[in-house]
C-alpha cells in the first residue's frame, strides 16, 4: 500500500496536449477571417511572446487589473504582429475572441496516452487526486470535455490560487485543500522547473514525466543539479512506482 495520500498533476503535456501546434491553431482560426499567416511564422514567435507577456504581466495580469480574456487578447495581437501581420487591429480582436471561445470548449486538446487508465487506477487505490496547473479558469470545462474532471477532488489553477508554478503558494494551496502534509503528497509533471523543483521545494515527492528522454538536457539547460528522483517515460510508470512504495522501481527509473 502506497504511503502517498495525495497526488497532484500538471495538465499541459502531462494529461492533455494540443492536437496541433499553437501556431497551427492560431493560423486556422485567423484564416476564417481572411488573415493568411503561416503556422510556421506564428510558431516561430509564439514562445518568445509568451515569455515576454508572462514577464510583463504574470498571473494573467490579475494583479494589474486585467481579466484573463484581456490578457489573452493582447497576447494574440502580439503574436500576429510579431509574425508580420500589418492589417486591421479590429480583425485581430475578432480572431482573439474566436480563439478564446475555441480554447474554452477544449476540443482542440486531446488526452495523453494512458491518462484515463492511470487516473482510474490511482482512484481505485484510494489516493486523493488534484490538479496544480498554470492554466486559467477554463481548465475545468476542458477537463470535463475530455472526461477527466471526475477523477479529481479539486483543481488549483493560476487564477484560483493567484500564483503560478514554481511559486510555492500554488502547491501549498493544493496541500491545504487536501489537508495533507507535503511528505504525504506527490506531484506529476513534465517541466523540470515548474513541476519537479516546484514540488520538491515545498517538500512534496516529485515525478518527472520525461517522454522524450531529455530530462538531463533540461537540467543542464536550466543550470540546476538534479537529486535522484523518479523519472518516468510514460504515465503507467507512476503505478509501478506507487505500488513499489518508491523502492525497487524508483531505483530502475531514476537517472
């Protein structure tokens, strides 16, 4: 029997992933309104604009008096302008509105392999499950669309916690909601800083989902030293670790 009472999950690229790249999603919607910018150009600038926007207005601008919808509208505008759009700003407002609506529906996401099976198995083991995600308030609807919401006892997002990973506050919010001590809890995610170190820094167990085998490269790129941890190539590995109580299997999976 596992000693964990709670396991929290990241969402993006852990439980769900976009069906196409962000640039492809943006390009497809823009084309509906006569804006023809290739998805390659949009993908090329997307991450830089994301980092810039998050730096200027973290937590979706809530502390600056913005709504998340306003935050996303400006983000969409910046992505298209950075990719070379020089047309009417009114058209970009319409594109941003449609993108917000489409992402709210959650249909442009898909469930990651084995996600439902693993969540069900953890529930069957009597482990409390939660979400800790840097998503906005549309997350619960998206999880419901993909028939995942019912597995979770609670959902903590950047919006609900007014905090974003790797800030300890968002993890403590989840622990407080579950009434569980950090050493009785684990967190699963694919980002070495936000998920692995974010959880470790509050005393939780951390399970790094490393589907592409590049955890060591992530550590080097982030200039951080990894402690021995449970590194998983897929979500089913989590069940092996849980059932072994972190002993034999964790030794074979760590690097």
